[in-house]
């Protein structure tokens, strides 16, 4: 079983709608989870981090964490064309917190 | 200064060349990382430096040689690379005690 599973997409969402991105993980030890956004040809940019079960909101972004189900998601409200990018979930590896385990990424496309 | 910088932005080199990639941050972060990213794939960790000491080497071929001259600077020396080494090379850093990593813009490398 892969450590992190993400649907590679592409996920197509109409402008103004809610985009929902999901990630499941197999490591039960991790306490921190991250969402990175990566535009084509650019480097990953941290957009959300979440450490506790429940929801964390930042502007149009909401991260949701369920440690019992080993599931983390990212909701983007009022989707804009500028949200079109690849979204990577990530968490520190169990063998070393310095080692970040990345999901394969979900390609999101917001259609006008 | 709140960013990680990388030079050069682009690099084309032959298989017999020797070149170096440079990464710099002035945020006082004591952990620095090199990643390699191929198209449509997540970043793959290559090396981790913690307090200027190499702490993780992900069994990277010896044609890649990292160096950390001081706490702000990280180099990646390249020698006798292969065409399959063509990729985006990303540097990242993280603050002490934090698992959050901040990425530089990357160097796009093409090996001919």
C-alpha cells in the first residue's frame, strides 16, 4: 500500500463552485499534514497546514483532517481560474520528521 | 528576507560538464533540502542538511554531490550527469522545530 494516495485527476470544476481534493495516508503516527499548490513549471507553495482533527479555514480554503479514518481533504470555495494547479498533500515520514512524504498530486482545472 | 532563492533558473549541460546549483535563504532556517522533480511527479527527496551536517542521503548517485558551506547556503555539485537527470531541482528550508518546508523557485536542468 502506498503511504499517500491521491486521485491524480484532472478534476474539472466550474468557476464559483467548491473544489474538493482528497488524500488518504497509511502512516498512523503523523501529527502534521500539509497542502501544497504547484502551478505548472513552478515550485510547490505551502497553502495550508493542519495538526488537529476537524476543520481549519483560511480564506477560501478549508483543510479537514480525520486521523481515525486517515483522511485529509482540502476544500476550495468560490473556485477561480487562478486556482487551476496541481495540489499535493504531504506529511512528515515516520522514520524522520525531516522527510516529507508527498502524494502524487491532484490536477485541478477550473473552467470559466 | 522571507524567501528561498535558487540560481541559475535554467541550466543546460553536456554529460561531461561540471556545474553547480546554488540555494540561499536568510530566514535563519537550520534545515535545508534538495529535491528532484520530474514532470507530472511529486518532488523526490535527495538530501537533507541539518545544522550544516548531512542528515539524510536518499541513496542518490555520486554524480550529485551536496555541500553546505554555512547555515544560509546550500550547493549541489553536478558531474557526469545523464540525460535522465534532466528535471526541476528544488531547494527547500524549514525553521528549527518545524516540519513545514518552504521551497525555492527551482532550477530547470537539461542534460544533453
